[in-house]
C-alpha cells in the first residue's frame, strides 16, 4: 500500500486508513482481528478509533473498539509498525461531553490503557466544543505532546474558521496546532444547507484552508455505508439532490470502464486528488474488505478524474 506524508509532519502513513467503529461490538474479536490482519497484509499501517466507540451500537457502551485493537496489537506484536489514531470529545459512560482540559488529559490515559500502549500517534478532538476556550483545549493537547503521550493531534468535525482561530492561538503561544482534519465526505455532495451535525463535511472552505496550510483531510464514511452498491441501503436523504443522479451515473460509468465497483472508484477518486484525500473506510466482513482494498489497484486517467469532478457541477452549487 502506498504511503503518503501526513500533513507536514514528515511522517508517512498508508494512503487508506482503516476505521474500527464497530470492532468489539457488532464485529466480535475474531472477526475484527481478521479484518485488521487483512488490512495489514495489504500493507496498511493506519488505524482509526475513538474512546467512545461504539456507544451508538446496542451492544456498546464505549471503549470496546480500543480494547479490541489493544488485544490484537498485543497478540500480533505490531505496535511499533502501526500509526494509531483515537479521539476524545463525545460524552459516554460517565465521561462528560466536550474538550475541557481535564477531560482530554484523563481520557488520553484511558485510551492508552485500553490500547495497551504508552503513546498515541494521533489524538483527535472528535467534535468542536464552543463552550470551552480553544486555548484551554489546545493547551491540553500540547501538554500531552510535551509529555510524550501523543505525537500529533487533529481536529474532527470542525469548521474552517475555528481551525484558523486555533492556528492563530497556537502560533501566538508557540504551540503545535491541529495537524490534520477528519471530516465526513463522499463522492456525492450533500444538498446545500443539509444539517448532518454534529458531523461536519469537507466543504470548499475547509478544502481551501487545509490545502493552503498543508493539512491532510481524511474523509470518513466515504462509502456511505455501502449505499453506492446495495439495494438494502438507500442513498441517505441529505445526499439526494439535483445532481445525485448525474453523479451516480458518471460514477457507475467510470466503474464499468475500469471493471471496478462504485466503492472502489469512490476511494480511488479521493486518493487521486492532488493533494490526496486520505479515506477512513471500514468493512463488515472479508468480502467487503477485499473489495475495498481493491481500490488501491485502480488507476483513474486525468480524463476520468475530470469527468467525475465535473459531473453535475452546476446543478448543486450554492448561489453566489
Ligand atoms: N470522526 C468522526 O466523527 C467519524 C464518524 C464516523 C466514522 N468515523 C470513522 O470512519 C470509519 C468509517 O466510517 P463508516 O463505517 O461510516 O464508513 P464507510 O466505509 O462508508 O462504511 C462502512 C460500512 O459500509 C458497508 N460496506 C463497506 N464496504 C462495503 C462493500 N464493499 N460492499 C457493501 N457494503 C460495504 C458496511 O456496512 P454494514 O456493516 O452495514 O454491512 C460497512 O460497515 C469508522 O470506522 C470510524 O473509524 C469517524
């Protein structure tokens, strides 16, 4: 699997990141370990989790995904070869919602314990917290960097202007800032004004800002949970707009030209962007994993990229 530099860190990570939201809950340990093994066998080294995964699943209370990864890391002895990202910011069990310094510091300890490691490569603020001063949040992340508990920190579900504020504070104080941004994004574009909160999408503002500042953008839910290829999973309503059919048409056309699936083309389209997007994908079973990893073998021509980018372009644009 190709590696790319994460933002301007000088550190190289796999061009596809494996999401583990459902590992340890809907996928039991053996199933999860098999999926992580497949990803690593394909050359992957970048794993994404969160302290609260998966409190949104009926079997989960939060912490299960990290515990599953921790056990697998121990059994395989792989810690040093992998780049592990986790997150803090959503309330779960008795942990409060938000990014108070005390929450960040104590949750980092809990994540370290569950993952069975003495450092985290990347700790995200899982969502913005407008009630805690940004300076307090950044100061806590910086303390963790200084103490060697985390290597980098990132932002997830942030608006561009808040990242700009954070970068301003960091540069004034001589601190590190949010290295990269994990945000919702897929090939289909949500309708203007669609509210997916607390999830935030990669929009034009964020793209312009992150490109200018050299921050890697990591799209989550890139496959719309299988909606591109599954009749049992309709395209979610925020993505049903005037350009949906045109974009789906071009996506499937390009997939057919390449003998690929729509899922593979979506991931390849992200990885072919310049600078590349780094998709955070997942899979429920080995068949899905194999298909999704097949995106690594897809070469999109400049003409196909242009067609995918331009499809329905004038139909869903916000009025100026
Ligand atoms: N930062 C955040 O706020 C945030 C939010 C959401 C997710 N994430 C991260 O991003 C990761 C990926 O998110 P996601 O799971 O929503 O992304 P996704 O890759 O769009 O969806 C994965 C799901 O899609 C279905 N699927 C995957 N491959 C398929 C295939 N080849 N054919 C048919 N169906 C397929 C499966 O659904 P079924 O399991 O139903 O079969 C699978 O569980 C998460 O694990 C998590 O680490 C972060």
